[in-house]
């Protein structure tokens, strides 16, 4: 049993193949040097050989078998015959440079498994010692596992040739897709992510993309939740993708009633009171049938913390393959550190959500509350972390009378300010119409 476990966690032959490739091929040396570390090797001798090859490489010395022996003598290494024999075996088992990727993958996979096994062993011991509360232990383990995943994601280094190839393939893909779609739907740019729910915002952002952190700010009572559910409708009902909605304010019944109004276009107050005509009641039932077959998952959680979000999001990503998470809203989350100022709390929350979006490969939208003057507490720090910052602000009749641009729209009553757009233009106002009675948002119509 022990031998089987060692074979799962250790692959000495792959380690030898990687080192052999580095000794015999410039291409293999470059790829290995950029993508693997000394600690990824299990055998102590293999770690030493890798370190020596890298040292020679940095000094522009070709790391041949003879150079390795010479370097090892200067450093008083490889003093026994067994080490010399192992080094000779490595040098003789030459592999072609183009095969290095396969062997590197095997070495890195075993290294990841050993790190994961070490993680499991440590927490198994902590469970046996029983010195921490269950919630504390689980949160600590969740945080460490998240950091372990983040570290693996950060280890990839893009070579110049690899990045150039990636860029060309991506532009070619978008070029061909644009030609194909534009022939059928002129004027609307093809999305590169999830739909936003607004054609104008789709054109600016090309959709919410995996790894994106989107921040939407609005004042109390000015459409944060309506915007969140409008986004959810576009993603889950119209685009047929799965989404998780984390709600810190409303009850399950309140969310369900909001959906009823959005999908039936029957006034929200009528649903709340039950004062419906038979025709309206039929529309509501039809609306709920669309919700029933959608990918909308709601998780009411009034006592939400960043650690809980990470745990819940991982679960839903694994079980339901969610493509987006919406947090409604940041201001209702519990404090992680009691003596932190509000801006410090918001900064920590936003950083956590950005890391979560990147690690899980999903889009994350955070709803935040604007001050009465339209500003956002800690806005600069949030802006640094997010990929897209939107502000939803009301448009008054006085503004419409004084602004020629606004008068071009016949039903504009809100505007969506694109305050930051990492992947495109920012400083843009998108004119929208918000029907509060039916909780419906859409692009404003031109006169």
C-alpha cells in the first residue's frame, strides 16, 4: 500500500526526463526554467541538479554533463559513486525538446499532489488534536486551500513566443466571429462573455468575462437589486447559464415576488397585495415557469463574510458550474476586523472577490451603496481592484431640459456611468429606463 502511495505522489522517471531535456536542449531549458521550481522535484539529488543547471544557465554556460561535474566539484557535491551514476543516467536518457512539456506536466502534477497531501495531513492532525472550533478550523482550511490554488495559478509564466501566439489566435477568433455574427445582427458587437442585459453596455464591455470583478453603485432605493436581478435574467433565462445570487437583505419570499414582477411585467405592488386580474395572474404563472427552468440559484445569507462567500462559491462552482456570482450587497456584510474603518473593510471585501473571480474563472458582481452626493466610500481602492465600475444614478426632469443629449431619448430616467472599464472605453454614460413599478430596466429609447 505504501509503495502504491509513493508511486502516486512521486515520479522519479519524469524528473530524470526533465533534467535530461534541460541538459541536451536549449528549447527544453527555456521552458523548464520558466515553468518549474526546485521544490517541484521530489528527489534531493534531482533538486540539486536542477539548481546547478539553472545557475549555469544564468551565467550563459551551456549545462553539459561535463560542466555539471566541474561545477559540482567546485561546490563539493556528488561525492559518492551513486550520485555520479544517477547523473550519468540522466545525461544519457536524452529526450527531444518538443517532448519537454509532457514531462514537465507530470513533474508539476506530482508536486501539486504532494502539496495537497501535506495540506490534508496537517488538517487531519488538527482535527485529532481538537483545539479549534469547527467553524474556525473550516475557515482556516478554506483560506489555505484558496491560497494554494491561487499560488498554482500565479506560477504560469508567459514566454514572448507563447504570448504572441495567444494574442494572434485570440484576435483571429474574434475577427472570424465578428464577421459571422455581424452578417446576421448588424450593429451589435459579438459578446466575449455573459450578457449585461443592455445592448449599449454589451457594446462597451463585450459582456462580463470570467475573472472579471464588476462593481455597481447606487443610492438606497435606486435600483441595486433590480439591476442585479435584471443581470440574472439576461444570464440565466435568456443566455441559459447558471448564476449564484447571494442576498444579504431580502427574504426568499421578497426575491420570489421581485422575479414575478420582472418576468410577468405586472406591477410589483399588485403581486404583494394579490390584487390581480385573471389575465395578470396567468402572466405571473407563465413568468415563474421561465424561472423554474432557469439557472438562477439564490442563497439568502444575512450573516455573510468573505470567508463564507469563498466556501459557498466553491461549492456552487463545483456542483452547479456557475458562471457568475452576484453579491447584494457589500454594505450588509459582517466586519472581519472590528476596529477597521469602512473603507478598509470595503477594500478587503473587494480584494477577496477579485481573487475569487480569478481562481474560479467566473464573473463576480458586487453591489455597493453610493452616498447622497453620488460618491462611494473607498472608491479609489475599489476602482484599483475591479475590472468594471458602474454607477446607476437618476436623471431629473431639470437635467433633461438642460441637456441636449438627454432630450434625444424619450423615456430616459436613469443613466449608467461607466466609471472604469479595464477592457475598453470608460467615462461613458449609458441612458436607461427604470420602471420601478415593474422592477424592469432596459436601454432608453431614442425619440
